[in-house]
């Protein structure tokens, strides 16, 4: 059994190497190999140079966009180069802890799930107390998405989404930026895949620490929910 960890990165020179090392150190007894696929979305803060300074080999693949396109575009590039049986999305900051991979992949390994979402709003793990309106926005977008997908997620916008490879291979992704979250959710729900949620910890950042998502991305998410909720 092999897993592929896809890491889209844009201007994360202070954290990207730590994230890669954390992924490499994860202990997964039933997994023979962890493949790391990093996609640099035209960083301008020295991230590119850092990535170029580390080895690029069979278990660690690094790809570079020639212009900034967004998280969705970086994930599309990464998915194309994944060879694992299970695919995990990992952000390039330190908000999400790779040590939670065993919890995330367990429903798939047990034969119960095809897709697993790591929810920041359930479970007993530590959560940084942070922006109230971000919390409200996330909950509202999740509820609005659920209305169209007819599933009962608690955290549609979470980074931690885990898939069997055949799930990702069955989806054609259109969104290039943060709209990929509701798009993937809508298309997975329509495909009748078995979806599970598990509680995760969350070490959120503020904007001074590099957080990038903003209110415009929330408006785009609304549009994407409507678009893929109506289009069949």
C-alpha cells in the first residue's frame, strides 16, 4: 500500500521544509511507501529556491508553475503525478499536523470509506482560538454546500481531504483557486462515494503569519456551490 501526499505551495518559505520533513517522519505501519508531490505555484519569497535546493527523487517529486494560478491549479498538477493508492492533501503551512494521517486514512484502510474529510469542528484535538467571522463563514459555506449535495459534512473547507486514487481519477476539476474545495465536494457527493469525517486538531494562523484566504474567496465559494450544485 502506498500513499501520495500532495502539497500545493505558494510563498511559504518559513514552513515548507518543516512540512516536508514532518510528512517524511509520519509512522504508518500498514503503508509501505509515502510519495510526496510538491507543486510550487510560482512563489516569489524564496520558496522556489528552497525547493530547488533539496533532492527531487522517486519518492519526492517537485513541480513548478511558470505563473501563479491558485491552489486548485496546483492540486490538479499534483494529482496528475500521484501514483499512490491513497491521496492526501496537505497544506504547506503548519496549520494541519501530518501526525494525524493514521486517523485520516484508517476508515479507508478498514474498507469503510472511499473519501475522508478531516473536520476542524468535531473531535477533542487542540484548536487555536481564532477569527470568529472565519468560523461563521466556514460553517455557513458548509451548510450551503450540504443543501445542494445532500450530505451532512461539518467542515467542507478543510484542507485535509483523503481519497482513494480512483475517486480523484473519476473527477474532472475545473476550479483553479480556493473554489476547488466546494467543487470537489459536489462532485464526490454526486458520485455516491462513501464519505467519512474524522476530528482533527487545527493550529490556525493569522494574516501576519501568512494566512491567505479572504472574503473574496468566500464569495467565489458561494458561486462555485451554486454552479456545481445546479450543473449535472
